[in-house]
C-alpha cells in the first residue's frame, strides 16, 4: 500500500492526473486549516469522548489532542493525510512553534535567503519521529523532486497568513504547543480512507463529528446558484441525515462550515430552507477565519436528541 501511495503522489506531482478533475482535487493536502477551528471546537468537553473528523490539514486532530481528547478517528479520501499527520507530529516533537510554522508554511518562501519551508536539513532532523512507512513516503518524493516543488504541488494554494493560522488553532498558542509536545506521542489516531458519500453501517458511533465543508465539494455549492442549490436540497438533507446516524444519542455534529456568512446570502436562504423545521439543527456564529473586524463565519450544528 505504501508503494502505491508513493506512485500516486508522483502522478500528482508529475501532473499526470489533471488538476481540474475532482479525483485529483482530493489528492492535494491543506498545509493548515482555513477554518476558525478554535471558534467552535474549544468549548466542548472531550474527556472520555469519541470523535470522528475529516480535514486534510490534520489541524482538527492536533486541536483535539490539545483539548485532551484521546479517542480520535480521521476519515478522509486522501491517502496522503496520514503521512502528513506524521510529518506534523514529528515537527511538533522536534521544533519550537515558530520553526514548526516556518517549516510548513509557504509564506516563508517570500524570503530570498534562509527559506525553511520543507527544508531538507529540518526534515532530516525530524524524520526519526515518523513511522517507517511515513518516512519512506516523504523521503521518496523529496528525493525524486525538489522539496519546495513537493510543498507547492502536493498542497492546495489557498493558505492563510501565519497570524490567522495561530488564531484559528488553539494548539498553536505557545503554552499549549509546549503541552501538546508531551501529549501527542501517547495518542494513537485511527485513520480511515473512505468516501463520506456512503458511511452507513461502516463505523462506530461517535460523541462528536466534525465534517468541515466536505459537503460543499460533494454538491458543488460554491459554484451553484440558489435555484441550483434548492434543486439538490432533498438529496442534501438525506445525505446529512444519513451521516448523523454515526452520532451517539445526545451526540453533536458540526456538519457544514460557511465562510463570510451573510444574512442575505444564497447560503443563508438555502440552509434556512433545508433545516428551518428541523429542531436538531442550529447555526453557530463565530469570528471569521481571516479575523477581519466584524467578519463572521458560521457552522451548521446537528444535535442528536436523546430518545425518551
């Protein structure tokens, strides 16, 4: 399986799979989240809770560990996610917070000299903390290609500023980062490569589910008009309700993240139409992920009620 994933990564890097096709779109990683995860994750109790999350940046996992969660499953269609988690984990165990950000954040490429992004010497320093499979994966592609080429072409391009990344992730608070370094080695993550389209009956039930905006991609909401969104409303509701079967009784799912939320947006009209009669669904407002004054995002939340 490891060799197959190396070959697949090389196909992406050689651009043998066209970037415009959905298949290849899901084969690129996010370096860091572009959501305000702290805005909706930090206030939940995580002790003895089981969590299912998606998100190829792995920041969801790192925040969960920072909050004290120890039962974490990550579901993603991208097979490279588990290797990226190991790379991030190794960097956390080896580097201080600023060096960790410099190693993974592309904005440091603006400096002509002393670039640390995917720096080979830093990689050699941290690699001893990775499994043999992850080590082989990164070593293989960073030997065949320039590491900066890997960083730019195996990852999505819409990266936030370092300031926003720190504000969006509680684990990047300097004191929390130091604590995470001590916690992270003791938490074993369960990785599942699967399509979120059909999960019924495949997995355990969870106290919390974090789905990011994965349903945007399944239904192409970002490029649909309101009338087009309403045209797939019934299918969307069926899909959401099916995913909520993975919740334990009294569990909570954050199932759709919306950026730059606006009361008059098509998004607002669509979701109001889809869920206005569903007592399990609510909208949580949070500061916008870019942390611009007065900007706000929203997260659709599903609370599974205890049956009496």
